């Protein structure tokens, strides 16, 4: 093999690895259970720049922060991974919070919210926006958290 061909073959492998390699490995390492909610780490040292702080088991969330402002709208929802929870505005200024761990097999990152229902696309379970399971394979409800609201600050007790 001449030098030029050898170089191109080597460069092609490097380019392929560079373009596919990093995303491939990130994809493999980001499993559904890879999320480590703050409350599992006893990490009370959260920067307020993220729009929330953690006080014991209570998440204090600023709805005017860009990370959470979608929750000011009826039907707005947010998968808050650091808190390990799903948040949804169900109207009349009511925000609900649920554990993002699906009671079927624990998937945390495959949630959709349509027609006022949460759908876990891991295996297709469906829950109302009150957390009640309405379609399997899950056979129990989402764990719900207490939410209190004072204007644009909510506190979620986990
Ligand atoms: S983990 Fe949610 S449906 Fe299976």
C-alpha cells in the first residue's frame, strides 16, 4: 500500500471515529437510570443560577427562570432530571409534581405529555396528570409530591 493510500485509510478511520465515536459512546453511557437526582446525593449546594435550590428534601423552584418558565403556562410540563421529577401545569395555577421513575421498570427519560396524560415510551404506560395509571404495563400510579405555590415560587417536597 503506498503512503498516500495508507494515510487516507488511517485518516478516514479517525474521521469516522471522531464524527460517530463520541456520540456513540455518549449514547451508550446515557441509560435511563443514569440520572442521579440531587435528593439521592444529599447535595444541598445547588447554584441558584439553575432556577432552583434544595433545602433538605424540598426543591424551591423559580418559575420566572428560563429553565422552568414553561410551567407558567397551562399544559406546560418539564422533566426536571436533577430533581428526578416530572412537573406539569394543569391549569388554574396548579402545578403538580411526580417522580420521573416509571413504576413499571424505572425509566426516567422517556416521557411525553400529550392530551393531559404522561406517556412512558419505554414500554407504553400512560398516566393521567394526576399520576393515575390508565394503561399498562405499569400497574401502579406515579409517585406524587406535594407542591405549594407562592406567586412564582413553588416548593416541591420529595
Ligand atoms: S418503564 Fe415505563 S412503561 Fe416500562
